[in-house]
C-alpha cells in the first residue's frame, strides 16, 4: 500500500484501473509534473479532468 501525495489516501499501486482519465493522469504525472507513482487513481483521474478543462498549455 502506498499513500497519495495529494489527498493522503492509501491505495494499492498494483490494482488494475481501466479509465481514459486514469491513463491521461498517469501521462501527466510522468511528463508534466514528474510525480509518477505518488498519486492515487482518484487524484490521477481528477488531475486529468482538470487539466483537460484548465491546463490549455498541456492540450496543444
């Protein structure tokens, strides 16, 4: 079990998650914010949704 660096929730990093937003959040964590492996699936999905709406520099 790992602890999310944003919300503090504990999560299983090996759990299978199949969501387009989860995949996008993983990409953002690796390429944009360099915090891959530190966020829970919920925060990854939320980050992707917020980036889609507000981070126009990432959407080019």
